[in-house]
C-alpha cells in the first residue's frame, strides 16, 4: 500500500487524491474531444468537468461522513478528541504529532479538528453521493448553457466510468475499500500493518495487533477498477455508436455500474453503513435500477415517431 506517491515542496501528496484528480482530468479531456468531434462547445464540457469535480467531491464526502460509520469520530474530533483512537504505531503517532495513549495502545489526536470531516484528500468519499450531487448540478448547468441535455448525459456516461477506473486504483493504493479475508492465492492481496484492513481485522479479533500485516483479502478495489474500465469501453465502443435514443448510454452505464457495485459489496469488508441487510450503496443501486427502467421506457417512447393516423 502506498498512501502517498511523492512529496511536493516537502509535503506528501496522497496517492488517492492524485489518482482521483487524474481520473477527473482524463474524463474531462475525453469529453472535450467528443464535444469537438460532435460540433458542440467543448468549453462547456471543460466547465462541466470542473464543476462536477467540486460538487462530486463535496457530495461524496458528505455521504461518507453520514453513512459510512465514521460520523461520531468526526463529531468527537471537534468536541472531545480523547474519544478518538487511531490504530497506528508509536512512531507513526509521533509523525502525525498525535498523543500516544500507552494504556490503550492507540494514538489520540493532539488537538481538536472541527474540519476533519472536510479533508477529502486523505480519502473517505462515497461514490454515489458524488454522483447524485454532480448530476443535480450538471442538469442545471447544461440547461443553463443550452447544451443538449441528453447528448451531454451520454457523454458523461462514457467518461465517468473511465474516471472511476483511476479512482478505484487510488483506493487500492490508499488501502480503503478493502475486501473480505480469503485463502491466500492469486485473487488475494495483503495490506501492510497500520492499514485500514489491518485495523478492521484487529477490531474483529482476527489479528493480535493492528500493526501486523492484514490477512489475505479480496482486492475489491481492483475488481471495481477493471469493471469500470470494461463498462467505459463497452459504452464508448459498442453502445454509443449503436444507440437508439439520446440518453441510452448514460442509462446503460448507470445500470451496469449499479449491478457491478451491488455484487462487489458482498465481498467488501470496510464499514459502509446499511439497512435491511444491504449496504448503503446496494440500497442506492436498487433505486438507480428502478429509475433506469422507468427512464428507458420514457426516453425510448419519445424517440419513436408516432404511428401515422390511418386515412378515413
């Protein structure tokens, strides 16, 4: 696991943040080139990409804080840091200027941090929150710019899974979104001591210390990364050239990703919240599939010319 890729002006650049920005940049570039070839204003697509980054990250962070099981940690970081304990080594605690609690063998925050909930560059983004926030603003923005809404949606359906490919690689490098323990083999990965996987397994009693390497786990981040790349290729190379109505590409992407994510959630072991025996992402995915089914019928109906009225 590489939580940082390099240092910039003496400050570490998180791997997750770097891959996230790379994904957004590439998605915006591909969308801009599509707009040029299709005769649309590519500057609108670039602006949309920048706004999608802002609203997407904001929405993803908010859903993470609310639904991923860390809400009270963020509250206590602001109100009573002594109730927060990080499962890292003594040396790592000193590096982050924390206070070592020898009795509990954990690192405590040295001071209050009422803005920890907003520090997205350290990881902690729930994708569906970003999708919803970016979609709401994107619809408003495209209408405001008089850009064909459904054609723009199809462009988004092609480039977003490409961005997800890089985003999930960032998750893998950062160690979040890890999978369930599995017998060691070609389909498993071991994260180093102090990683989120090690901490979670220690809390479950599977490890004697959070500073030990994790048990072999499913590399669910890589599964989703490769799945997203496959969805991007399918939408770009197959669906878009053969689409029967505007909006179809976006609906195909939403449906395929919802199915992919629903299945992968069964193999993930990180805390993601949930209800009725399903994770938050699975519940949202079921809702998305319902919306896709409804919109598919409506958009297909609008794209089909009305039957000619028989002459009297």
